[in-house]
């Protein structure tokens, strides 16, 4: 497996797809990196020469924030929102959606599994 930016990328996939396995590189960045390096995007990752791998790795190291540094930066941004007690920070703290989505009937990804509340079964009144 070729190693780029400290990450093993799958060698049987096209390079433009394989680069997306690196956290912080999506379709647009992958295509622009390959264009800058002069590598054919349709080439399989396992067919890359050591020179091409080195060139791609140097472009990523010099121009992009990826993996651990990116995760750390995102975590610091969220922590800053919490510290200044902003609305978004409060939503992060409570584990609720931060961008205005409804929560009455959806938001299970953020809220977790349903917590059943005991009802008023059998109470007459």
C-alpha cells in the first residue's frame, strides 16, 4: 500500500478516489493535488512510482491541513464556541444539532437512541 501523509491508501482504487481516504481531502482537493503533481487521476494507486508518491506527499504537506492537525483544529474551534458560551457552543455541549435543524421528530444522529419515557397508561381522568 502506498503511504501518503502517514496514511495507507488503498492500492486497487484510482488515485483520485484513494486520496479521499486521507481526512481533510475531498474530491476537489484530490483533483487539484493530482493536477499540480501532474499525475493521471485514472491511474491506480498501486501503480504510482516512488517519485509520484513523494511529489503528492510534499504537495499535501506544504499546502493542506490534514489528519491529526485538522482534527485538532476542529476540536479547538468547537471548544472556543463552548468557552464563549455561544448558542452553537451550547448546542455542542448538549449534543444537539447546531445548524437550526428540527429536533422534535428527527436528529437521532446527534441525540442518540430514543429514551422511552413512562406514559400515563391506565390513568383515568
